[in-house]
C-alpha cells in the first residue's frame, strides 16, 4: 500500500534527478529542440502507464470482490432421496415387490458434482 502512494512522487523525483539523461537519450522530441519538451513527453508516457496499471488493478480488485460476494451469497441446495413404500394388505396373499418401491429415478439423475 505504501508503494502505491509513493509511485507518482518517486517518478517525479526520478525525472528531476535524471532530467539531463532523459532529454539527451529518451525524449521523443530530442531532434526538435524548438518544441521545448525537455523530457516532459517521457514523463507523460510514464504517468499514463502508471494510470493504466492502476486502472487494471482496480478492475481486477472489483471483479475479485464481486466474485467473492456472489460466492458468499450462494444458496445451497440439497436433494434428499425420498423412498416410497407401499403397504400390501395382509388379506392379499401374493408376493409381488415393485422394482420402483426402493429407488427414485430422480436420485440417479440429479446429484451434486464430484469435486
């Protein structure tokens, strides 16, 4: 956090300390001295790059916070299998058991993903 606060002042300090080198070697307008740029084009490029970087970081932080918020507010669903039992009256004397009595087809289809 401290580095973020000091980036721009340190950039200006670096520009002031190395002004002669920047004007002589890094300035875009060094071949046209009548513009009196004196390295300000180099400084403007560096400031624009820092601003773009801060903008990208802000977007990434926003997306990360948004995803955290969405993931924290999820609703957890659980599907519990329900078994259906049929009672056969005792006066009926036949031995029939339904294959559907102990299992639900929905339980085979819908289940949570394996992690």
